C-alpha cells in the first residue's frame, strides 16, 4: 500500500503521451505502455492502451471500472491452465 502523502504513481512518459492524445483529440491511437506499476487516472477513460506482459502487448480500452487500478492488473503475465487430477 502506497502512503497517501506521496500521491498516486504514474510514469511521466505515459502522462505525456496521453496528454498529447487528448490535446489533438485522437483517441483511436493505441498507447504502448511498459510501466505496469502506473495507476490509471480518470482522464484516461476511453483510451486504448497496449500493456506489455513480458512477451507481447495486451490491448484493451480503459473503462470507468479500471480507474484507480494499475495497468498490470489487466495484462496477465502467466498463462492460466486448469489442472486435471
């Protein structure tokens, strides 16, 4: 848990890329994100992002439910397999 006095963490590169998208009003472009630890801000709503999971990029669109979570929560790094006994 991060201390509240520090505030939310976000990489400056992500913030600059999203601000440039909002400035030119081009929401159709996909933003590639390598920083899985960054928090999703409310201003990112509706933007398509590609988050790196260690092997390839996972593409998804940010919804209202994702705000406040981290990018890494939505790009799984391990393959889920059901174990048969």
